[in-house]
């Protein structure tokens, strides 16, 4: 397992689909048992008040644990010589948070719930439409995960708040792990194969109070070639509860990701412009990133640099964990607890990663945050982490972070009581069955 495959194993275990164990496979019919378990232990020397709602007594250390198990069935049935098939899935998630609750107070440590996660039904064309390629038409309806590109705008409905902001926001705990990722209602049409021109038509409805129960629709078009993928996305907000911007909001994105035909080179960038509905306010966000893998050196180290900029009133929508630490949660402390949360900030990022063995990768991340509104959330963060595939059924990822804010909560910052360097730690254990 090389470094890319190792990272993919971890990302896959934290993505939309659980690991599958085949219960039945015969004559084009397949039935799978889907099950995965993820558990995390977290500690933070400091606590945060990102929305100005916590008391001074909340200052200091927070220790907590999160976990979830996802379980259910999925399957498909192919018919005829074309290979066209119907498919579907039904999964539940049981999740919880224990201990003090997270460092920002989004969870209290008393959250737990079992609820429906995936419930979808689809049809794919196989070779029925040769002009579109194999499975060139894929239509699916129901409750499911959906993502675009590398998750800069949409990577599932994965904001999992707890009781800290009120019982109405509680999704059952597991805030960092994002136990629940499925949109409540979807209709998605995928056209095209894995190469050339392809696209997605989508309608999504969220039941997440933390996301204003937003309803949105859009189109995503991509041109996929060996040198990289060009993409363009248009998203329109159709409805939202208690939001003055998301109802009628229009978002347009242009992006590229690939190696431009140069082995060991990585390039990625995206530009987003957004009209905030009835407010008629425009906001932009963009990033550019370049990296290089020194494939001939021991451990095949890679180095990446990224600059990202978000206007003050930019709405990052449903962004989420995608291609590894730092995308698109930039900094484990900053992105999850202290802020800034992908709005009103400029971020410099340097990432280094290497693979000492086929089953182990290690990395270091540096972030410099500039709060473009009042400087209150300026700060720097360094994260050191590992991703270790212990066995095919156990992945462990420890991380230690050092976050230094320029200001405390008494001076437009969010760290309660002081501006000392926070030492933060987490260990994630992933059990794909």
C-alpha cells in the first residue's frame, strides 16, 4: 500500500460509504452488509468561545471522546446483457459524545442518538447508452451523501453540532468525526463516465438546523483528462430557515486539479463568486495550491503550499474533510473550535508528508491565519500527525497541534481567558469491517 493508497484508506473510511461485506452474489444480484466504526479521543488545554456565548468559567482544559458505528445493507441487481442495474442502500448511524464536550462547547458530552443515515435507490445504465460510456447515466433518489470536487463547497451535510448551542441543533454527538453526512432528500443525475466531459444535476435538501435546513439545486460540469480535471459549478439556494442570505443565494465556481502532465507535480485551485440572495451582496473565495513529490528520495516526501482567501461575508456552504488533513478544515484547532471558519480570512498553508513504510505515513502542517475583519482571530497553528494502517480492519491516526492566537476572547479573539499557545491532541481509530 503506497502513500496515496494509505491516505485513501483513511479517507474512504471517513467518507460516505461504509465498508462492505458481501452476503450474496449471484447472477448479477449482490447484497452487502455495510458496517464501520470510528472512535476518537480528544484533549485541548484551552477552550474557545467562537460566538460570544460562553462564560469565563469555561476557560481551560477540555477532554472528551466521540464515536459512531454505521451499519446496514446495500445491494444491486443487474439485468439484461447491457449491465444496466438498479441499486440501493439503507443504513443507520449510532453516535455519541462523552466527557467534557468539545473545546468550543458545540457539544456538552451528553449527546447520543441512533437514526437513519442512508436510504437511497438508483439506476445506472451499464452499456445501454454507448455514447455516454459505461454507466454513463446514473440516477439516484433519497437520503445520501453528495460531494463536488474536493469538497471546497459541498462535501456532504456533515456539520454535527450538539446541545451546546441548544437542543434544537443536536445531531447526536460526534462533532469532529461528523458521524452524519447524508443530505435528508436528494435527486441526483450523473451523466458521463470517468473520462472526458461529464456532469451532475442535483437537488439537495438538508434537515440540519446548523445549516439552516437549506434547500439547493445546481449543475456541475467537468472535463476529465490525464493531466487533470477542469470543473465548473453553479448552485442556487431555493429555501432556508432563519437565514437572510441562503434563500436565493447564487454561487458560481471554477476549478482545476491535476498535474498538468508533469509527473510528481500537484496543482489545485478554485475561484468562487457568490451573490447573497436578497442582500445583493457579492462575496468571493479562492485558493491556489502547488505541490511536489520527491519520488526518488527515501520515504517519497511531498511538499505543498497553498494560499486561500475568503471574503468577510462568504458562505462556505457544506464544505468538509476531503483529501486529507487541512482540506477543507484548515487547522485542527482553528477550523474546528476557535475559528476563523472559512470566512473573512486569508490563510497561508505549508504541508509536508512522507511514507516511512507502505502502511505508515507522517505529516506536518503549518497555517497562518489573518482575520480580515478586525484581526481578532489572527493566529498560527502547527499540526503533526500520522496515518497508520495497523491491519486491514484497523487504522489509527494520532495528531498533536500547537495553536497560538494573537488575541484572547477579551480582545476580539475566541480563546477564553488568555492568548497562550494551546497544546491539542487527538487519536482517531477507524475500524472498517
